[in-house]
């Protein structure tokens, strides 16, 4: 292996944030835009640093990469590891279970074995990259065993772990046949961060019960090692959203979107990864019922639903896609007319300025997950509404609801409650829109993603 400098900071996530770009007949790798990348780039560029992660299926990434002064260390996974560790244990066991088991979690020993094996691969790559006394920041549910695996071989490192999704209560977590190993894996970290205090509390209760850990609510001890447990609610690059929202291009595009929709009186918007936790189907059912009961007039009200393709190899996601597309078809078939559709469904990814233009074009933003660690879309909508207009309908079952108190909050399982709040949002007087939006904007202005990253790293002693 060529000589290289080991890193003072190593970030580890399942996915390496890169996309392949072909330039002049050569393959180049760019850092993909996104909240985590924009939050961490300034921190990473301040010192020698490496990002460890899987470059994605069949990407053919070389052993080492570099982009914008950050070293990238690809972890290559076999087809079987992708199937068992990633699609299996991560996305069919942990993901549904941690989201209130809204789909049944499946337990297979072969998936677990692969999860252990893959965590070891990430741990080994991290150990290889980290300088003596370095800071290691591990992200998310795919890598819950890595903190302990790393600590066992490198006690000199400061290890942080942040979970982006909810951490479930005892009644659910207790199902996992390997629950003790997962808790012990996480307790290898010095700082363990969650999106909410509820998640942090669930974790401490479980560690005492199933891992034999001792300590208080925010400090746990196991085998002579102490971990700090706390909530670090993630946020967005608020300034960047506000800057993009003010550009003439986005203002023009927002106007153009409304024109292309036929200048309806009201535009409702949903923007989600196509995931069964996001409540897209519930939202469509409520919209359909309101149309049927003539509480919404399809001639002056349009719903735009943007759904980014996600985890398409997993059966539950294929079923969800079919269901969403069936509902869209049924609503448009029943309530549309020639040249006029009540629902505009876009199954693809958008560049950030286009997304911000959609946020600016929407009178009502619908964020209705049945469970969500945080939900950045809600925060992005608020940050983009520099005009202090628009209404945010927000599920109580998101992490964001803990902070965005001035949103129109709703229990997504309560169909009548949802119907009421949709109608209320559509008719919200401008003065109330402004009052609420000003309060919401204050939250995201004060608490942005840079503050989040700094708080976590300070907690780690960086
Ligand atoms: P996700 O489940 O992916 O994240 P979310 O927080 O809403 O959910 O983030 C989605 C991101 O994708 C947003 O930044 C959004 O702008 C972007 N996006 C959505 N639709 C898009 C489209 N069509 N084109 C381009 N971009 C699109 C997980 C957890 C969340 C937690 C985050 C961060 O499930 O609860 O908030 O991590 O910790």
C-alpha cells in the first residue's frame, strides 16, 4: 500500500458520499451534495481526515480516492454482504423494528452473521486509517457493532456514534435475538448520540436491563469504560437553503411551477424518500377522502408528491410503490379531467434548487411520517420560506416535532384529525402563516447543521 498520512478524524458511514463522474474519458469521484456532507466538509477539511464507507453496488471504486481534500476509503462489499448485511439485517430487521415495527422485522441468523462480518470490515478499514489518538465518528444503524470492535483493537481512539433513526422502546428492542451484542457494540463508543431524548432514554434503560451496564441517564459504564449518552438533534444548512431560496432562478422557477400546475389557488406538497415510514399512502387517502366529500375542490387545489426511489431491491418498498401509484391513478381517474390532474406524482430525485423552488411554490407542506428520527424535509421547507408564508403540517411522530412546535402538528394515524388539519392549513390566514413561520424559522436559524456537528465533536473532545 502506498505511503500515506493517517487521519486525525475518521468519519464512518455505510454509504460513502460519492458519485462517479466521467471527465475526459476518466472516472472521477465527486462528493455528493447533502446535509451530512455539507456539515462535515468544513470539519474534515480542517485536519487530515478520511471518510470510510461503501461506494455502492457495482461501482468499481479503486482502493483509495480523494475529493476536495478529503480522503475516501471505500469498503467493498460482496453481493452476499449487500444482500444479507445491507438489504437484510439493516433494512429488513433494524429499519422496520426501530420505526415502531410498522412492518414486521425479520430475524435470520445468516443476516446477523453477515452484519457482524460487514461491521468488522468497516472497523478494520477505520483502524487502518486512524492516527494515534484520532477521533472516529460512526454513523447510523448499519454500524452498531463497529464502536466496540474498534475500541477493542484501538483503545487510544476517541469514538463517537450517532444514530439517525429512532431508538425503540424496550417492548420492541427486546425482540432482537442479538440485543445484548448490539448494546455492547454501541457501548464501545465514548459518546452515543440520538435524535431525541426519548431515544437516549430508551437506550439507557435497555443497557441497564440487557447489557448489565451501570450509571445514570447520561453516563453508562460497562467493563470499566464510560459512555456519554445524549440527544443531538440533527439539522440542515439553514443559511444555504435561505440563500438558494432568494436566487432569481429559484423565484422564477417557483412561479413557473405554479403556472405549469394551472395556477391553482392552493398547492400542497409532499417530498419524501419512497419509504413506508413516511406516511405517503395515508396522505393520499386523506386527500382522496376530502375530494370525495367535496371539502377540497380539484379545480383549484393540487397535490404534488415527490418520491425519491429508495431500496428498490426490498420487497416492502416495491409493494409500497405499487400502492402509492395505484392511489395516485385512482385519485386522478376519479377527480381529474382532460388536462387537469389533482395529484402530480414525480418518482425521481431533484437538484437542490429545484427542490427549494417546489418548497417556495407550495402553500401547504405535508410531512406525515408514522415514525421518523428527525425529518429534514420539514426543516428545509421552513428554511426556504424566506417570505414567511406557507403552512407546515407535521406528524407528531417525527423527531422534528420536538423542535418545530409552531407547525400544525397531527397524529398521522388519526384520519379525521389529518382531514381537519389539511383543511385548516389550506385556509390558514396569511397573518397566522407569518406568525407560525417566523417562530419556525427562528428554530432552524439558531439550530443548524454546523452547530449540530460542532456540538457532537466537542462532546467527543475534538
Ligand atoms: P431520511 O429517511 O432519508 O433520513 P429525511 O430527514 O427527510 O429522511 O431526509 C431526506 C433528504 O432527502 C432531505 O434532505 C431531502 O431534501 C432529500 N430529498 C427528498 N426527496 C428528494 C428528491 N426527490 N430529490 C432530492 N432530494 C430529495 C434519515 C432519517 C431521518 C433523519 C435523517 C438525518 O430517517 O429521520 O432526519 O436521516 O439524520
